[in-house]
C-alpha cells in the first residue's frame, strides 16, 4: 500500500493536471503496476467514506419510524455502493476505450482518476462531518455538497482534457460524463435495491 509521502507526490501530480499542466504526469506512476497500485486509493478514502456513512445513517434513522435500526449490515451496504460506483464506471471506460479511440491514454485515465478520488471523497465528507456535529445544518451542508460536486466535475473534466491531449474537448466531456453519470445512476439504483433510502 502506498505510504503518505508517496500519496502526496501523486496528489501533487493530479493537482498539476487540474491546473492544466502536463508536467503533472512526471509525478505519477503510469506503468501497469502503477495502475494496480492506484486502486489503493480506495483504502485511503475509507475514513472519508466512514464520515459520509455516519451522516447518511443519521439521516436515514431520522426519517424512519421509531425503533428502526441501521447496524453493521447497513454500513456494509453503503461500502458496497461506494465501491460499485467507483469500479463500475472504470470498467465501462475500459470497454469503450477501443471504440472511442482513447486506448493509449487508458492507463493515465485510470491512475489519475483513482488518485483524484482521494480529494473527491474528503471534499464530499466535509459537509457530512458538519451535518454530524451541527444540528439543523441541512441547508448549509446541502449548499456545500453542491459546491463540492461542481468542483469535482470541473476537476475531472480538466484532468481528462490534459490526458486526451489538451485539444480533445468533446472526448474529455464524453469521458467525464462516463465517469459521473453512471456513478450517480448506479448509486441511486443500489441504494434503492439495498433499502438504504428512508421509506
């Protein structure tokens, strides 16, 4: 598992790509082993995920009848949802690489978006943390969540634009949509299937 100093190097590379600087690739491991190591980002995101799960559990129980429970099985289902919304869009990106002609950039796409997931999850966990400790903060945290989501979408598009050469705006927008829209749809579908939404 990559250590904290190594994660810092990767995140610096990702940030440079967000800023539109191709030099960010020099800070990333785009080899085959680097692709697999980038999935360790899931482990680094677990604390942020746990905060979001706790906030969702609190929201769920607050909107369910008295006596409702949400124990370890509830948390396990939330974990499955988060992993599925992370992995399944990547599998879709892999399957469409040849038809859409971005195969040579596939390793960079996977590595960069995996490491980008760390600031993404922590950014989304910040409003959740406020919701946990500040009663009645739904309005504020809803606005902060929207701002974080917009920032994430912009960051994904910007890194993908650099990865695809800087002048492939349509391809970068298509890839951004392939990451974001399936993730949202899969998340909602699984939440409903697992009974994670208040009745």
